[in-house]
């Protein structure tokens, strides 16, 4: 009797390959956004991290570069969210983490579509006083706020996940990252310019935190697929 050997299905392999690709997009996004933004912050004339948030880089002759950075980074985070959904287990984490990371990305895309208003002397020649907010400036503020709040919420959910797994170091890292983002966001909303640089770096840390979470999930996915 002849034994028929069925070819192994490659569907799972293809799914795993795409999932890894989606997660890799998240791994590179945080550092990419931080590096491109900080290079501009330190090289563009008139920009001062002690007074100016990174969104102001959307203005001026090179404004297209920061706009593109927002759009590309947001798109990559949305893709990363798909990979996280395919990797996370547990209905709570699987539902909320991808949704929130996707909202972070969507907010960044919106922040690129709705440009921030010039102000506080940037670009050079702009009055120091803050003018009335334009419609696109208002849109930028709303989309940025959406992104930041989603990031903070995601950090809390990851902290909960790590505490449940008794990975207290990862849990504290996630929780502290979210708390710092919240504190500096509230501080910036009060209009105190001295907190601007702290806000910038805690938010960059938040984006890098997402990349680290993507890298961790990628490593877990690789181990389980071996």
C-alpha cells in the first residue's frame, strides 16, 4: 500500500514571516523618529529644545522633513500594531494593546497631516508671541494628544501584563515611562516653557519604549516558532 505524503502547509510560515516583518517595523520606528527629529533640533537655525517642541519643525523650508517623519513613523506604528495583535495572547492584551499602539500611529499620521502653527520665534522671523491657533494647528494638537494618551494607556497595560508575569523590571520600566509622559504632558499644558525639553525627551522615550516592546514580542515570537 502506497503512503501518500502531503506537502507541509506553508500558511503558518507565511503568517509568522509577515508578523515578524510587522514587528520589525515597530522596532525601528522609535529610534528613527528620535534620530531624525533630534538631528533637526540641533542643526536647524533658531530651534531651541528648551522652548520649542518637535512639532514646530514642521514649519520652514525643511518642514517637509518633519512632516514626512511623522507620517512614516505613524504608518510604521500602525503596521506594528497588526504584528502585536498576531503575537499577544490573552483577550485583554490582544484587544487593547494593538488598538492603542494603532492609535499612537494614527495620531502621528494626523500630526503630519495637520501641521503645527509656527510660534515662539520659530522659524526665524516668527513673532515670539503665540498667535491665534489655526484650524490645522488645532487639528495637530488634537491628533498629538490622542497619540500621547494612547501611548500612556498602552504603557499601563504592558505594565499590568508584566506584573502578572512577575517580570517586575519590565513592568516598572513600562509604568515609569507612561507616568513620565503624563507628568510632562500635563506640565506642558500649563504653559511653563521650562518643562519643554523634559516633555520632548520623555515622549521620545515613549516612542522608543514601543520599539523595545516590539523587539521583546519579536523575540518571544521567534522562540515559540523554533
